[in-house]
C-alpha cells in the first residue's frame, strides 16, 4: 500500500528494523566529514573551546551530538580533549581563525547580549587559567552526550552518555552533522490543481499522486519553495555517468525512482548543485516543515550555548526543480526505496531551518559553506612550509597528508559544499563565525 513519504521515511530509517537502528551503522554505507579526517573534529573542538570561553568556563560544559551514528564524532572529540594540547596538536588545524560568512539578524530579546566575544577570549587555549585563578580543565568539565535511536555500541567509553532524546537544559554546544537531511519529510508534486502529496510504495519505491497538501504544508511551500514557473533551471546533468536508458520505469503517475550513480568505495552523501534526483513530468518539492520543527525543538533544549547544523542543502533562490531525494547503501548511491535496507535522504532547505531557529533563539545566526566555516576555525588546507621537509621529513609528510585531508573537507564540489548553520542561544556570536 502506498503511503506518504514522511511516514515511509520514518519507518524505513527509525522503525524497529530501520536503517539507522539496525546493522553496523551509517559509516558502512556513506562517507561524511566526520569520517573523512580528524581535522573536522579538531575544528569543532576549537569552536567548542570558543563557546566555553564565551560561557565563562562553566562547571559543566555539554557537548551533544544529535544523530550520532555510532558515536564516531564524540569518540574523536573525547580523545582530543584528553590530549594535553588538543587544538594545537591534532592534524589539519593550525593558525589563527579568520572571520567569514554572513549573518542573519533578528532583533534581540530583552537582556540578550549584543556584542561579540573578545577575540582574545575566543583564542584562549583549553586549559589556560583566567585571571590567575586555576580552574578545572575542559576534560574535567565537559559532558558528552550522543543522541541516537540505535542501541549503545558495546565498546563506547563510559564518558559518552547515550540517549534517544535530546536532553534539556543544555549549556554548551549542540552538534547536528548530517542529521536534518534524515528527518522524515513529505514530498509534493505541482499539478494543474496545485500541490499534491507524493505517495510511495515502501517495498518497490513506485510513486503515485495523493491528496492536496495540508494548509500548513501549503503555507510552507508558498513561503519557502518558489512556484515552479520561477524556479531556475540547472545546467548540470543530475545523473552524471548515467544514460536515460538506465532510468527505472515510471509509475502510472509518470514518476520514477532515482537512478543509481556510480560510487567510490565509500561515497559522500553530497553532490552540491547537482544532486541525484527522481525524474518526474511535474515539478517536485520536499516539504521542509518537519525539519524546521526538529531544529526548533533542538534549539529550545539549549539554556545557553550554540547549536550547529552541518548538512547539504539549498536556499530559496536555488531550489532544485525535481527534488533531491536519493538513497545510499554499501558505499554507493541507490534509488530511494524506503524498505529499511538503505539510507533515504534529501537536501535541507537551510534558510527555512535557520529562520525557524532564529525565531525561537532571538539571536543572530550564521549560515556559511563548510569551506568557509572550517577556514574560519583554522582548517585552511594550506601546504606545510617546504623548509619543514629538511628539518623534520616525517613531520612534513604527516602535515602534507593532513593538508590533503582538509582539502577534501573544504572542496566546494564535495564536502566543502555543505552548509554550516550556527545558532547561538543567550550568547553573542563569536568573532570566528560572524563578519
């Protein structure tokens, strides 16, 4: 029986035998920035350190990872924090952070801070005493929490808490790396009589038309997804390396499942500006209202601190006319069949999510490409000085390898094309994340 995509995704991803609940975890199926290089975690730790300084080094600093997979990011952060000089030693991040990005502004609520954190405070090392007064190190104060529906991995260190729900009263940093793209959402098609839901058979992936969208979803589409006549066309082939004869047969509505693309041994879930999309005779839209609501719920759990969403997405003036729904399994891109055997994902309407979060937090947000965000945190991918090869050949080789890894993270045609949404709550936006 065909059902709406939102329900199909929910069962396929988070049901008892869902993709993110059963099996070894998403790391076996696709590559993210977390898996690409420890430089990603190192840059995040620098951001955590800045937030810690802005909060005045609280007795407890929360670091919450939403959609934690099997805890890979927090495990890396835990190891870095345990290092005597984590930010400086870890590969791929060096130098001073730079200022980059654009900020979305919203009038501050009464009593909210309106000035930027002093640069010196943001650059303070992890364990440096303030005003000559000794304080517990970050390693002693930080509390890591992984939020995931899967069972806790057996070998995960006890220092990492594991829960299925975002905890309340967070003071610190909430991280959401490639989480929002897996928040279930409805898909709509624009027909002669308006937007209608797309229904999908969970077993085959075949699609048919459903009812007209609800008033709430219509409001979201009107606000955030331009009418089909105003959508820009794309000059890229949405299915590189795949000919029209490779397409799956369409259903009675003229829809079809996304065509598979050739993948590497482990494919990154990103093809910015040229996503793998289902073919349709009618323009499609992915209704992002559920992602907005999920982000709002996450932001509301923060007492003071910063929420960071890292995901691939699009903005209102460049919505894809045919959607971005696709699947990943075993390191390759596959048709988005919601039967639980593969990841089902769609790009995020980042500006809509940002607006929803800002309305709750009543603070400025920052929305920049990953390459800008990482460079702002010192991960620029620059080659090490050639002179190092003469004094420390092994160190030069390691630094060169680290620079290569950062280059992958900042490549605008790949992982560097991800968006970073940073939403402060009750604190100013630090100098490394605002113009």
